[in-house]
C-alpha cells in the first residue's frame, strides 16, 4: 500500500489556484520531497494532506484514509512538524511529550518507554526536565521531531523543517530526521526550497505555480540535463566561446564564473577542449582553471522553468497567522 496517494488535488483561494490538479504517490518508508520556490503551493498541499485545509477538488488518501471523508483517522496516523514552534514554552520537554501522549491516547507505560527512546534519538535525554523556554531553536525543532513520532505515525509531515535555522543546526536536524526514518521506518513527506535538502530524498516532486513539473529520483532528475557541466576560465572567455563553437561544434555559455559547457561525458571532453583552447588559437589562450561537475537540482529547475529557485523566506509570524487562519476555517 502507498502511504500517500493524491489524485488531481486542487486548492483555489477565490479566483487564484494555489495547487492545480496535483497527482502523486508516496511509497511506505519513502523519504519524499516537495521542492519549489516560495509561493509554489508546497504548504497548501501539505496542509490539505494533513487535513488542515479542504481541497477544492481532487482527492487524497493518507495512511489508507480519505483526507476529506475520514479526517480523524488521517490525523491519528500522521505526525506534524511545521516551522512555527507549537511547543509549550513553560513546560519541560518531558511534559510537552506527556501532553501530546495524552491527546493521542498513548498509554502511560508505553509513553514512558517511547519518550525516553525518542529523547535519546534526538540527543535531548539530558534536557528532559528542563523548561522548553531555555532551549535553542535547534533543540526545539529536535523536540518537535521526537513529539511528532510519539504516537508512532505512519507518515511524518515536515513543512520546511529547517527554516530559520543556521547551517550547522540544519545539518544536525537532517541527521536526526534520517536516523528517525531509519529506526522507525516512518514515511517522511517534507517540503523545502533548499536544493541540498531535496537531494536527500528518495524522490522529489518539483512544484512551480501550483503544478508538479517533474517527479523522479534526484539522479534521474539531474540526468535530464544530459550529462556533465564543465566550467573553464581562460585569459579571454569571449574568444574561448568562439573557438569551442568553431573547432568542436559545442554550444558554450559565457557566465560570470567562466565558460559553461554541457556534455554527456565531460571527463572525455576535457582533453579535447584543452587541446583546442591551448593550441591553434592565435594569440594562444591561457586556461586558468577547468572544473567538471555533475548537474545540480538548481540546473534542473532552471532548465524546466527558466528561473532559479530564490531564497526568500516568509517570516515565521506570517506563517503562524496563516496556520491559525487555516485551522479556524475548517
Ligand atoms: N489562505 C490563503 N488565502 C489566499 N491565498 C493563499 C492562502 N494561502 C496561500 N495562498 C497563496 O497560494 C500560493 C501558494 O502558497 P503556499 O504557501 O502553498 O506556497 P509555498 O510553496 O508553501 O511557499 P512558501 O514557502 O512561501 O509558503 C501563494 O501565492 C499564496 O499567496
């Protein structure tokens, strides 16, 4: 059985369609990413899947239950970690977990065992009885991860799980997410606009203007570029572009960092490329540097949309207001 099945899921706000006929499946145990720029429809999709927002059209099943007809069954089978902290600051980590266990009818004995194990998994065992208001942002996010798994959900939803955290804390949070996925076998659905985070997923859906424009493994998506990317810096890039066109029939692109060439087998092209640049050009061209890299997801997004994913972030306060509005509307 698939953990999530979405079929032509659509959400309109007045005349505006935020999510348009989105269909996809997430397999059990899969780490699945929704990657897209701000405003692409990621949060709207995750809110529908979590039953926080009703779809205008289309259907979805999460953990085998329909999100519209069986919202309560869905809610019991999912864990949520959204970027707005929803912990009670005046309670300790343990008390926050206990409160959650009560809401989800986790028996006391079971709770104590699980809470201990999950706090160890996120390295908070020494802070169990400390008030959450003394925690750093990273510690709070880790506690939210542990809490999200306390009732052993089939699917864990993470909406921009590292938004607003510094790079080192982001890396740590990812170590914990992967560890939790591996030890608990939970399906993880997460949204992000960070390429490096999406890279960790088993599969990625790239979403833009409310539509899925590509869905595949990171490797297959990058294979759409058709090979490797070579960057050459020379004493005269304009002449290098001309020379590469004439002598090798390539389609080089001049950029601020140097001349970019896409090639199916970049490693094999480099010697020929060096040859035509260094020999035969009059006056001779000097090659300052040459590098070969695999295409990135950013290259894929640019190829599909003609734009780069920008790194703009909505403020946490704005997101909190939005979540509250969405809850109120149901
Ligand atoms: N309650 C709402 N009322 C009106 N428009 C909305 C509402 N919620 C979202 N939108 C609009 O729908 C579009 C998609 O928003 P959504 O929050 O899903 O995007 P996103 O991909 O998650 O981006 P972000 O990371 O900025 O939240 C945006 O243009 C947003 O302004």
